[in-house]
C-alpha cells in the first residue's frame, strides 16, 4: 500500500469540549466537539480531495469526529499521542497548549505521512465500540481488585466486586 502525499494536512487537537484545528502555520480555528462543530469544520476545508485531517488519539474523544469524517469521505488518520509528543520534544516545542498541539500534529503529519484510515462499516464501528467498552471494564475491575487488597476492615471488604 503506497502512501499518498496530500497537498493540505490539517492537525486537530481533540478535547472533551472543543477541537483546536491547525490549517497552516498561521491559521488556527476552534470548533465545538459536537456534530455542529464537525459540520463547521468540514465547511472550512477548502479542497477536500487533497486534504488529510490528522487527529491525535485522546482516549475516545476523537472517535465521533473520526466516524463523522469517514462518513463524509474525508481522508483522515489517527496518530499516537506519545509519538506526537516525542516529535514535539525533538522540535523543541516543550510548551503544551491546545493551539501548539494542533500545530505539532500537523507538522508530525507532514513529516511522517501516516496511513489514512480505511472507512469502517457501521457494524465494524459498533464492534469497535463494544471492544473498547469491554477493555474499560476489564481495567476498572483490575483496579478494584487492587484496591480491595489494601482494605483491612472486614465490613468494607464485603462491598467488593464479584469475581
């Protein structure tokens, strides 16, 4: 599979409430992390065919945007947050703000040229969500087991997670 060189790379720093979008070195915009904000973002893209949007993985807050972009047939990638942070350190960008992060994601994309995600069917998206939720519950159960090991009061120990 060959990688395509895109004319425009857009970096997006995703948080629970907002999307910080870096179009280029000078142009940055902020949109709500909602369907309304996603629609505004898509409207702001001038040449959709030669544009790739790159999002940093943020523990799930990026998923609704990724699904929306794929439904709109917009090329997009999700990149590992640690790799982007390491790249920022190499660039000497030690400050960490949403605006800086979106710029670093865009620069990372131009340098690394990550693969574009293939569109996923609704059933695959649903399955991905179920697997993600299961992983969350497994981790939560393991934490509760560890917490229980430190409880000394026998009455408190009765309120444990069933094995």
